């Protein structure tokens, strides 16, 4: 079966429309969060809800948690680098936090704590 040029354009256009709808649908269906002063840091997390749960346990272990000072400290530490590089550096320098038996790189634990504060 041979397709005319017009039919080929319709099929190609339909395929592009379906692909665009799929990509747009993922964007539209993505969970939305209330804005927080820490969104520039929280966007680094793959699962903000799970991070908030971890953050609750971190907050239980930390006395006098200051979210603004913590966010400023993290912004300076991360400074545009990939989060994985920061976490590797934390681990190699022994900057770790313990939360309910879990040992985490300090930066990850603090970002999770900010996620918990933002969710509250």
C-alpha cells in the first residue's frame, strides 16, 4: 500500500501530536507544591515527599534548626555543582548525619529537612 504525500503528512503530524500530548500530559500531571523559599534547593530532589519524611527524622535529631541559615549554607556549598558531587564530597570529608539509624551525607540530610519544613 502506497501512501500519498498528504497521507504521509497526516500520519506524521498525528504521531507528533501524540508525542507532544504525552510529554505535555506528564508535565500537567506532575505533582505541584506550594512555593517555598527553598525551591531552588528542593528541585534537586527526585522525590520531595519521600525527602520530607526523611527530613522529619533529621529534624528530630537536630537542635535549633534554622531553615534560612541552613538554606544559605547549602546554596554556598552547592554553588551550581551537581548534587552528586556535593554528596560525594560530604562523604569523603566525613560530613554525615544520622537519622533513625540511616547515615546520610550532611547536605542531603539538610535538604530533606528543608523539604520537611516546606511541607509543614
